[in-house]
């Protein structure tokens, strides 16, 4: 098997990798905005509750979250497919990191902005939607791109819960032909092809937006 | 029974016993990733060719999943006659993966040191190595202690990946119990809670350190 044969064999798992990424984004983006805005606006008990939720998804190791949900949900009567659990766990994990970018961007705005909105007689949600979010959006972009890359890379984990993604395909191929250097180098290349464009764009955006963000994190 | 508390308690000693392996791997990886990341960043600054080569290497490391890098070293090194224990492979892979991120942190740290400091070091007749170790590194460390700390937490949270290459660390021990007893809920909850607790304490310490450094920088 030539290197390209191996690579195209690995890319047979691309649809699963992309599906988990896309579904993961459906969890990550709404969760990031909802949780980040809630943490920015809420006080007292509600603030404590949302912070606990974010910290649960953010600070627990993603490997443990994935195994934990995949293997324990059935004993609570919930039978979900690997792709559902995988995209939910990865998405919420990444979304929890994203929420910190949302909150950080909202909090770094000048206080005069929301005060000006109040003095114009705008309501709280109007200030948020019309004044704060539009200005904060740009500052979130670098972190969001970085977290997107983390999500794509994180999908490799679903091979551990028997989904036939690119990593799983590589393992299948390695059972047919014994050539670890070729197969696993091809697997590295496959992920590199997927993530490198985003890495480049992320680097460029970060330079444009400036302000070295410290919020990006590794899965 | 959904959650058997006495069973959960009975497995704590076994998981905590294996936790020392996780901690050992994490500590070694923190040292390895820091040294490697700093080397990458210094190499990136040495000349034009190295700048492009190192930037590409760092991007490559950051654009491929930790799990795949782990498999790569685990399956490929033996083909070249290099036989290492799985735990050493784990330390190498985690060190390499996080060195790509720490190199970026070091870059921001070095960029944050005022140019006058480099010039002053040269005026005093310090050699390149002396300048880096005696002048730049101490000032840089203050600026980057917090992001570095966050990546160290990331390293600790990544140690469960090692279960994928059959290293007996805390998560591996939990999986072991699960496959022996066919119970997943308790081992996953116990190991998840332990990791979450440690990660939260470490995050709190990093925040304290950050506040302390900010205060002492203002003085």
C-alpha cells in the first residue's frame, strides 16, 4: 500500500470526523454564548450555578467525560449513539472554554458603554444585543478559531468509543497491513490538512485583533 | 442500583494509588514541555531559515491531535528498534504536544520584555546565552506564569489519554475496575471527581499567583 492509498483509506473516516465536528459546533457555540452571557449578567445564586456548570464541563478531563457519559448513560436508561454522546461531550467541553472568551470580551468593554445605553433608556437585553455584543464579538474570534481547532482534534477521541472516524480507520488499516510508520504518519498528515488552514487563519486574525488572548486551551 | 456508594468508596484506594502515576507523568511532562517549548522558541528566533522551519514545526504539532501523536510514538518507535516503556512514550508525546503551545506563550513573554533590556545586556558585554538565562528569562517568567500554569493544568488533565496506550494511571485503573466488575458509573464518577477537584484547586492557585504577580508588578 502506497502512502496515498493509506491516506485515502484514512479519509474514508472523514465524514464521521466532520459530522462530529459539525454537531459539536451546534452544542459549543450556543452553549458558549448562553453561558458566557449568563456569567456576565447574573449575580448571586444564579451566577454560582452557571459557574459550576461551566467549570464542570471545562475542568473535567475530556477523556473521562467522554467515557463517563458513553458508558454510564445507558444505566440511567438513556441509550444514545456514540456520535450523539461524542459530539455533545466534545461540544460542551469546547463551549465551556468558549464561554470564557465571551465573558472576557464582554467584561473588557468600557463601562461607559452600558452606562450610555442605560442613560438612553435602553433595557438590559437591548444594551446587551445592540451595544455590548457587537463590540465584543471581534475580540472573541481568535479564541473561537483556536477552540474550533481543539474540537477537530478532539474528535480523534470518538475512535475510543468505536466510531469509525479517521483515527479508527487508521487502526483498521494497521490491522490489514503492518506498516505503522506509514499509517500513523499519514494519520498525522490527515489531521494537519484539516487543521492547518484554521491555524493559519487563527494566527492572522490574532495578529489583526491583537491583545494576546490567554484563554485558549488544549483539549 | 444506579450508584452504589459503598462500592464507590471501596475503589477509591485503587484509583488514588494509580493517581501517583498520573501525577508523575504530569510533572515530568511539565518539565519536558517547558524545556522543549523554550528551545523551540529560542530556535525560532535564531535565524531566518530556522524561523520558518520552527514555525512550521510548531504549527504541525498544534494542528494534530494528542491522541494521534501518542499513537504515532507508541506504534512507530518500535519499528525503528526503539523500545521504551509506555509511560515514557506518554511523557514524550504530552511534552511534545504542549511544547507547541508553550512556545507561543514564551514568544509572548519574550516579546513583552522591553528592547532596552536586550541592549543593556549587550552593553554590559553579556553573551547570548547569559542574556537569555540571566536577563530575559526572569522577567519573562513573571509575565507568563499564569498562562504557563493553565497549560500545566491542561497537561494534568491530559494524562488520562495514556490509558489509550495501556499505561496504568488513575483513569486506566478506573477502566480496569469497570471491565472487571461491569460497572461503569462508580469508577467514572470517582476518577472524574478526583481529576475535577485537583484541576479546580490548581486553577485557584494559578489565579492567586496571577493576582500576586500583578500586585508585585505594580509596586
